[in-house]
C-alpha cells in the first residue's frame, strides 16, 4: 500500500525543473549543440533530454551488421574535434568519437537519458515553454520549463522503420526484419537472404552478410546511383605523415572535401549527363555493361537523390564473387518460401530484410501547442529551415541531404548562442519569425522542391512539413557552400525577427 502510494505520488509529481535552454536529443546534433552552448554562452543553464538509454542517436539505434557512415567523417565529424580515422567509419567508431567529445568537454552532467518528451506548451503569459516528459526507466512524469527549445532529435522515428505492406507477408515462414530494429538473436549463417531496397543501408548490409550467408539478393524496384572508392583520404594521410597539427589537418581536409563537393554539385547542375556517364562508367568496368544497364542505371536525374558511396567497393566485390546478386523487379506477394515477383519469377528466402527506409519524424512526434492552440507545422513557413513563423523560441536542426548533417548542426550551433545573447541585449524574452510586408505576396511551395530532392521518406511525409518561400531566407537551401558564409551574417534585427 505504501509502495503504491509513493509510486503514485512520484508519477503525479508537479515539481518543475527550469533551464534557460532544453536541448532535445543526444545524437550528433544534440551533443554538438551542448558543446556550442557551453563554449559560446557559458552562463546559460541547459539540459539535454534523450529518449534512448545513451548518446548517439542514429548510431545507437542502428545495430545491423556492417553499420557505417554514408558521409565522410572529416565533414560528418564536428568542426571542433579532429577526425583521425578512415573517412567512412563504423557505427562503433562514431560512438567512440562522440564519447570523447562528451568526456573532454564534461557534457555528461548535462545529459539525461531515457526521458521521452510527450508535450511542449508555449505560454505567452510567462514567455516559457512548459514541457512534460516521462522517464522510461522509472515511469515517473517530469515537468520542465525553458526559455528556449533546441530541437536536435533528427528526422526519423527511432522506434520503428518504414516497411510497406505487401500481400502475403503473414504467410512467409521465415523471418522479416528491418535494419532499424535488427534482432540480436538473428543467425544468418548459411541462410538465403533477400534484402529489399537499394539505398545506402542495403549496400552496407549486403557485403556484411554475404561472407557467411548462403546467398544474398538485393531486390530493388529501381536502381540507385553508387560510386565506389578507397576508404582513404590521400590529403589527410599526407598531412599526417608530415606530422601537421591535427587541428590544421582537420580544417584543411574539410575545406578540400567541401570545395570538391561544391564543384561536383555545380557540375551536376550544369552537365548532369556527363556526371551520370562518369558514375556509370566506373560501375561498367566492375560489373560489365549489361549488368549495369539492367541494375545500376537509375531513371531519375543525378542530383535528385544522394549518391551512395561504397567504401573499397565491397558491395560490388560481393556481386563479382557470386556471393550476392541484384534483381530489379516489383513484388507481387510474399509466399511461404519467399517472394513472388511481378515478372513471375520467385525468390526463395529464409530471411527477408526490409531496407525500405524511415518514417519521417516531425519535431520528435511531440504534441506542441502555442497558447493552448495545437501546433500544425504544415501551416507555418520555414526561416532558413530552422525556425517557423508563429513558433516562438524554438530552433530545429535539420541537416543537409547531399552533405554531412553535422555541417548544418555546427552552423546552427553558432547561430543559437548569438541569437540568445542578442535577445538579452534587447531585453526580449521571446523571438519568432514572421513574413515581412515585402514577403506577403511571395509564392509558397513544399518544404523541399520535389524536382530538387525526392527520397521516399520525405515524399511520404511532405504534408507534415512547413511551407517554404520563393526567397532564399524562407527556404532550406541545401547549399552549405553558401550558407557557411550567410549564417554568420544573418541580421538579427531584420524585420523577419519579431521580439517580445
């Protein structure tokens, strides 16, 4: 009786913990945000709330065989922390790198794990966010207030991946798994495996499974652009051999990679067919003209989706060795023994892996309200992809599609402390963004132009996302090369910012 009463009291606890800033998420963006806030605005109190049992975000969620980055760590790593390994890193290497950042900067004391935020309510009356969260380890509901919310929870739902519903799935006698929730007890040795999907996850999984599986088949509806290369940066290796200071090496290599990426982006826009032929030409040398024509020649323009880098060409080596193969077709139905394809062919399988993408997560699936009115983010307009009209004291970190996520997280990491200090100087407790008089007739469109970038997870969730405007400041431009110069020069007294 007493135990039950005590537990009930804890669950109904109304004690409010107050912080100047609440950072949501302890992944690559959240840990970076904590570093930037502590370094650039050390007098500010803050707390990082993370739903998982530890830091890492994506790199804690994904535990499938071979999990690795699809961006180089010279740019996916933080600006302030040199990366000294191979450009493409394993998930465990990235977690170790983040652990060093947390330890070196004494950030652990600011992070609280297993804390799931359920609601966030803005009150204009007191100029605060009121946040309700549940401790997943104890079941206790906790209450917080904060002057500012820094949303670093990422862009997809960590608890579940996206798996389409196909007829007959219940008939299949083997196991169906999604890479995002990889079972620890899954034994694939000697098994026939079908991996559905053609993105970076599939290309990572297949070589990791192929050595011990009986055979691995990648089943794709349509091909993706791939580019193989050595998992080595020659410039970085040369600078290390010359014993150049690691900070200098990190900055020089980052700039080199970013400059080359900007040049490639320009070439893709100006001469997409030439870039396309270059990409396909490399694969033809590895796999032959016929195989590439059938399985590795995408129908979409080369700039519309991310180009998948394959370190050391391991995916293609598995195909050449006969341990893996590719089938391009659509699924008619699942059967007891595998998959019946629309062409009439069948794929027998013991294990089917649905590497079919993510479920878009908009602001952490948290119930937001502004002065007791539920927030519908799709009715807002984004300011540079990080703030939203009518939403006070909140910034969302949403990275780049074609460049490393962390590049934008670092830019926003500089912007937020500058904005907070500017608010202090003005004596303002709140800031929101609003369309200026000259913006009132501006055409509005989807958050991202589908002709520019159109991955499945984004297309499925586009109706949930904010609107974008025709003017550059009202869009998420995906253009790091320009934004790295623009962000430091954002005029905080521009009429787009409304202080209260």
